[in-house]
């Protein structure tokens, strides 16, 4: 679809595009042969969202999170999900100071730029809900006091899809906070051999930052102004609506899903060097934005396949 003129400043947008492409290139040297996954991950980062990764252990999730933090010169923290983890293990807690006879707040690992919540589904619902306010509002409330989180604050949460014993399924309210739900998958043979030869994870401490966190925040502000044509907006609305009316879907997507699709599409457009969103961006992103937000009634219905086909159908209908 054609783009009209936008209010984007050319220089600022050029810097945001360059930053996104540099991050993508550098991450590609760490996680080999996974260009699509990394493109989607960086799109979510630029779009201001969070990512849920459902995959097997040992595929590079922790390595990517550490590399991303190093590249933006940001803080990195990792939380290992266990059934005995408590909410204040994540958010922090007020500790009594006998010298001042008052309570001092000791910040938890959530006060970081890049947070890896590993095996989140092994934590109890109470712990999972502790992330809700942080992911949605960028703040944490302990007692009667609210503390702002660093900006940027980017959560990469993982779920082990094999060992489901002793796990707690993420409720839709929690899953809905994640912009994208992704899977890395096994590497191709050539990339796997390269991993054995070079061990890219060992080079993460040697990575040189490509920006400061303040520059990433500015890039996000710029990318938020990427133009979206009214026809694209209408297409997004019809797509979200389709998830609510399909007989095989018990619970459809909310308006938040449409907002997340648009934000991630702006990030993907910027990675492609465009100052406007296209319908192809929706084709690429919609399955990863919407599938984890809907509850299917028909066990034979694949949410990602349904959503992709729905987008293609809407594009075909919109064609002159």
C-alpha cells in the first residue's frame, strides 16, 4: 500500500533504522542461522514490547538476552523460575534498618534493562502476576510505594515445552502482556557445525556496545511515529474481529492485540528501512502476535495457520 507523507524527522529515523540493523547484525553473529527469530525479536524491542519464547533448553535464549544487554550497554538480570520463588524475590522487599529505625527498599532483579525470566511457567500464579504491573506500566509497587523501572525495560520470558510436570500454565491475562510469542528451533546443520567450531556464546563478554540505552529509548520514540495507513488500521481491526467470530475459537483477541500488532509492525518497518507499515508486515507478524492470545475450541485448529490465512484473505479482499 502507498504511504503518505509522515512527520518523521529524516535524520532521527535514519539513526533509528541504523541502530536496529546494527543490533540485528551483531545478534546474528551470536545466534547463527536464526535471522527470522532475531528480526522478530528486534522488532519487538523497537516496538516497545516483550517477548515470550516457547522452546527447548539449550537453543541460545540466555545467550541472546545477554548479548542484547551488552550491545545496548544495559543491565542484565536472569530469574530462574522455580515453584518456591516468591514475588518479592523478583520485585524486591522493604528491609528494616535498625540504625534509622525505618524500612529501606532493596530492589529485586526486575530493576534492569533486559530481564530474562527463564522457565516462567515453573513459577506459581502469584509470582507470574508480579510481572503484570511491571510489564504493562513500567513500574513496581511494594507496600504503599511505587518505584519506576529503568527505561528501556525489556522482558524475555521462556517456557519449556517438554517438561510440563510441576508447571503452571500462563493465564491469558499474563500471556497477553507479551507482544510476541516466538520459537527459536534447532539450527540447520551448517549453523550447528559453526556453533561447535566458534562457540558464539563464549564471545558475548567480548561484544562491544553499539549504543547507549538512551539512544535506544530515542529510537523507540522515533519508530512510534512510523506511518500507518487507514487501510492498514481497518485490516488490523477486521483481523482481530475475525478471531472473535470464528466458530473454532472460544476466546478471541482483545484490542490490545491490535495495538501490539501495530507497534511490532512499526518496528519491523523500521528494520526494513521504511517509514510506513505495509500489509506484508502484518503477514509476517500477525501469527506471532495473535496466536498466544486466543483460546481455540477446535483441537484441530492451528491458531498461527488460521491467522496467517486470515491476513492473506483480507489482503486479497482489499486488492483493487
